[in-house]
C-alpha cells in the first residue's frame, strides 16, 4: 500500500480552537496528561515566551527571519498572524507524530483551522466555548497578565472567533471543567472506534470470516 | 420551519447491531438505565416471548397475521425474517419518540440496519463485537437456553452478521463490559456535541454575535 505523504492515517488529528479565555489550554493539557498516546503538535511562533513557557514544549520560539524562511520553503501546514505575531504548524512534525502512531492535538486559532481543513479533511475539528460572553470577559480580566488594551483586543477577536463555530465538527461548552473534560475525552474515545480506524485484516482473522 | 415527516431531527437515532452473544442487550440496557433521555424503540415480532420477556418492553409480540397487515400498510421502517420469525420497527413509534425530544436506540440485526440506512442517513450505526469467534461460541453455549441446533444456526448467522461490520460508523469490541460500556457511552456523549445538534440562535444569543 502506498502511503500518502501528507495524510494523517495512523492516528487521528484533533484540531482544537477556542476564543482565548475558554479554557482550551487547561483541557488540552489534561487530555495529554491522561492519554500518553496523544501528542501535542507544538507550533512555531515569533512571539516572545511568557514566564513559565518552555521552548519546544509550549511553542518553538523562533525569529521572524527563520519563520519567513520556513514559509518560503512551504514547511507549514498552516500559518497565521495573531495579535501581530506569527504562528505556524510544521508539516514535518505532524508527519513524524503520525508515523509513530500517535493521535495528535493541534491547538490553533480559527484561521489556522480553516487552512488545515483543506489539507486534512479527515481530522476532527473541535471548538471549545465559554458558557457565555460575560464569563469569557470575566476570565480574561481575572487573568491579569494582559493590559486593558490587550484584553479589549482579545474580546473583539473572541467574537470573531466564536462566529466561526460552524466550521467545526464538535462544540464543547466549558461551563464546568470536569464536564467539559469528559465531553472532550468522549470525542477522542469515540474517534478511535470509527470504522476508518479498524483494520479489516484483523477483523477477518479474529472472527474467521472471508 | 417545516418538519420532515420521517426524519429524526430532535435527537439522535442510534442503530445498534451485534452477532448474538456479543453482549448487545446488556450494554443497551445499561445505557438506558443510566440515561433517562435515551429510549429504546421496541420492535414488533412474531416470535414467542421467552421467559422473563415482557410485552411492549422487550418486544411487542404480535400474530403473523397482524404483522403482515402492518407490512401491507407500510408501517415499518424496516422488517426482516430472522430464524423464521418476523421482526419490525414501527415508523410511528420512532416519530413519537423523536417528537418528544429523546435520543433513540434501535436494537436490530444487520439486515434491518441496512434498510434503515436508506431512510435514516443521519442515524449513528454502531456494531458490537465479541472479542473473538471462540468467545462468541463459548457465550452461546453457556447461555443454555437454546438447543444445539439453534446454537449452530446462530453461529453461522453470527459469521454472516460480522461480515457486515463495514456498514457501521463505529465498532465496539465487548471484551470487558465496563470498557465496552464506556466506549458506547462516549459515542452517545460525542454525538450530542456534534455541530448538527447545536442551535445557531442559541449561540448567537449567548455570545452576542450576529
């Protein structure tokens, strides 16, 4: 069998987006911690690391020059400018994780998800929402790491992102973390039971059918 | 909005099949017990009730004459002959459960599932498998309610049913009941998060988007 170069076929690619403040990062980290067979595709970015962020764990932090060179070489499955910084997903990284048999989480914004959909049709697209606009606002203010101006810009952006919810296969509303986590995990568990993930030869052998 | 007469649109229709001895009934009963918002569509049948079976709970037991009349009137979404007995799903019953907003479980054989697929494209088709052919055989022998001849016929039938697994969306292997139940429930939970189940007006209102 010829394996297509760019396809994710040995595991499932989960593309997860959310307006900032929806709790996406917490949910994804919990999923990764509880499921060693799921790996995060670490994005490249030109933005400066925040305190507590680690290179090649949270992001791969690169210079703008390096990032532009990667664009020129066609090394990104998607890339985008968010709040003035560049973010991108390496095709090579996705291929490597897939070849190793992992399910992959891609934590990206709605623009990135739209680009990925053209290339990875069989991926599962999940959108995480806060329970309401008011709660989203509160969460962004409580974070206290960003200036008022940044918060206002994030809120504007959040509305635009939420308006893209129809591009996704599943919607998880994060009103209670444990409930939202259970829902996210159900999507992952169910995806592994899909007929596309079943090996026909194994079925034939196990049940003695032709 | 005009509601289509035959469509399941207010909940999800889960069509569940399995070779006999796979543990389908146990799994479905557990799902129903734990989820009061899921209802079983009780099939009509011409076969005699087994001990412990209750009319209109396990099946609606009817005469062959009555069943043939229902076929003539086009009252079945699917019907089939299994082991010499007639089994059928009432269109009216599905419509009533759907109108009341329930998710519906339809516990039927592979022939029935194939007929339903033509009418209910958006239903979710789940196939439950025993861990192996050997285990299936053991389970059918252990049951002791059937004669050797019946067991042999069921085993032949089981192979034919298993060969239809590709008609289904999801495969659940029932090697451990708790694991299989968790998987089945994940399919149900995930189905409720699908974009097709989301009300666009509610999203607009909750997040103040246009």
